[in-house]
């Protein structure tokens, strides 16, 4: 199955939001190893960059807060 460009973009956007929600939940957990938190923080930072570049800058503050929470 081949997705149209719009469908592919929509899928990527929803996937990014889902990953962010999972990362936000992980940031509240004390039992997640530091190396996983660090790697996830890097991915959230990359997703934030793409989201902001593609016009979804309204999510920036929330994603930055998640990055900081993962750093704690």
C-alpha cells in the first residue's frame, strides 16, 4: 500500500504526538534507566525541531518541558 503525501505527513504527525505523550509519561517514572531517558530526550528534541519547522511551533513549550523532565 502506498500512502499519499498528505496521508504520510498526517501519519508522521500523529506518530510524533504519540511518541511525545509516551515520553511525557516516562518522564514521570523513577524506574527508567538514565541512558534510555537521555536517548529519548534526544529524539524528542529532534521531533520538536521538525514540528516547529513544519509550522507546529505551538507544541514547542510542551516538548521542551518534556525534555527537561527527562533530564531530571
